[in-house]
C-alpha cells in the first residue's frame, strides 16, 4: 500500500502533467516548506530519483522487520 507522502506526490505529479499546476506554483510550495527540491523534481517528471530509491529501501526494510 502506498504511503501518504507517495499519494500526495503522485496527486501533484498528475496535476502538473495535466497543466493544472505550474512550476511557479511548485516553487512557491518549496519556498513555504510544503515541498523540498527533490519532491519538486519528482513532481516535474524527474523520473526515478533518490527519493524513489529511499522509498523502495524503506518498504523492503519494513517488510523484513514486519513494520508498517
């Protein structure tokens, strides 16, 4: 199951792809602390990022230890 942050980022990524959210709006979200630069890059189509790698690692570790 996706984590809340993944749902959040994917929601904004889809809005960005549809043109409902601009780069300027994303920059404002970064300025306000709602997003970090890596999340902004992911939303703008940065593809597989370090953030994705960390999510995968987290999921694997949690699966091994029986968490979340």
